């Protein structure tokens, strides 16, 4: 892999559905998504438990700062990938 890995926090909480590199398995790919989109998407599961029971239960237990941190991390990972593609 030419870019850094996502954090242990991402691996533990997100990779079962989104893969270790955020490109989706069961859940959608998070690649090419910006920080705000990811943050708003995660928060939407907090507000509407009917969207997806697994996501809703997971994010309901996450504090706001943790959600922001994950969104920023995924966005930064995406930027690294885009920079490599541009070379």
C-alpha cells in the first residue's frame, strides 16, 4: 500500500462493513468522499435509527468528537490516494 493505513479505531469500528481501506464491502465505499459528507452521513444514522440498525447502534455510542475525528481521518486518507493518482 502506498498510502498510510487507517487507524485502529477505524479498523475496529468501521472495517467490517467498509474494509480496512474504506472502499466498501457490505457498506458503501467511503473513497472520494470529503470530511463534511462523511460526518453528515455518520450523524444521519444517529438521528434516524431506521436507516440502518447496525450503524445506528454503533454511532449512537460514539461521542461527537470521535465522529469528527473519524470523518477527518477518512477524508485525509482519501486526499492521500488522490495525490498518488495525480502523480
